[in-house]
C-alpha cells in the first residue's frame, strides 16, 4: 500500500509540474502571437489544474507523514 501511494504521489506531482510548464510555454507562445493548445484550454486554467494537483500531492504526503508518526508511537 505504501509503495502504491508513493507511486501515485510521484505521478501526480509530475503531472502538476508538466501542467505548469505547459502553461508557461503557452503564455510565452501567446505573447509571440502563437498558441500551443489552439484555444482548447487557457494557460490560466492549466495553472489552476496544476495547483489543484499540487494540493493533492501535499495531502498525500501529509497522510504518509501521519502514518509514519503513528507507527513510531
């Protein structure tokens, strides 16, 4: 179970970072008059998704820390 949570945490963290990087590149491309996503989703929306995923990762990490602290008692 612990290994599965670690894998999920890492995967979701990578998704959050990729969404943030894509949002940055979309904004840079938009500043030059181009678009990467062709209007399907805005850069701001990608940053929102990235933040939500980051909060989810934080929650998973806090749960993991809680479990470790409970095991030490």
